[in-house]
């Protein structure tokens, strides 16, 4: 028998202190998760607006899109994709559409990779925005970003998520109601919360590194409640 295997908080954490989701994914915990999902979309909108209007790329002919700053718009696109995935993952998991949610969570991990990559090099977002298919594979594939991350991202974690929510696999029985291998849904809420927490912190680190804090709405960061708490 194949045992369902979700990444644990300890396996999934990139930081020294890994909080634990309250048992049962209570309504307040899920509300906090949904709040971060919506905040990602808000951040993306503000970044995109700023990047389209502000900056010297248009003036000096450095953009093929007519943007003020390709770097900021590229960053905004990745965050907007993450926001769309996050909102829909929450909605699907709330409807007990667990396999569909798993597919989106796997893509959300790739968005975290991109956000980290853009924060690590100010020009990465510009390169990604203008990359062709070959460049996307050779520079921005998950494996390439993991290589550059110097161990920040765990390849086994990514492979586990690919097994659950990538190409159709029998491992998905752990997410399907008709099978005795179905894992408790609380495990998936915990996993989702861990990735939201990581993505949000990675985003804030990148915003600070790139000097884009002024693009965020006043009070947004302070208004976000951590989706993970220290106990029940």
C-alpha cells in the first residue's frame, strides 16, 4: 500500500521557527489564510500599476511593452499569478476539492521560487518578463532556481507535490474521497498554510531588497494575521 505523504511543517520550513496550524483548521485560521491570498492580489495590483507608470525604461527605450519599469511589472506578474492560485486553492480546499487544490499548491511553490529569485537579483524579473521559451526552461525552471538557491528549496518537497498534484498519479488516492488511503484534510490545510506563510515572508523580503516597499498600500502588512499559530 502507498501511504499518503504530505510534507510536514518541519520538512517544509525554510526558517528556524516553524509555527503549527491549529488543529482542525478552524474558521479563524482559514480566514487568515484567505486574507493572505487576497493580500497577494492587492500587492500585485499596486506593483503592476507602479511598474507601468513609474520608471525610466520607457523613456530610454529599454522596454518592448511601454512600461515604466519592466523589473517591477515582471515581479508583479509573478505575484499576481501567486495570488490567483492562492485564492482558488483556498476556495477549492474549502469545497473539499482536494486534488484540484493540490495541483494549484504545486504551482504556488513555483511562484515562491520565482519571487525569491527576483528578490535575489534585481534584474531577474526583467529577464523573466522578456524571456522566450528556451530561456524560461534554461534559467527559470524550478530545478534551475533550486540550484541557485544554495539549498533554500528542497527538491524532495517539490517532487512530493508533483506526485500529488502534478501529472495524474495513483498517489492522488490520498486526496480522493472514494479511497481508503484518503488522508485527513487537516493535513492539507496545514501544508497550504505553511506555503502561504513562506510565500508571504519571501515576498516581503524581496520587496525590501528591491526597494519597493513604497508600492505597497499603507497598513497592508500590519493588517495581515499570521495563518499559522503556536497552538490550538
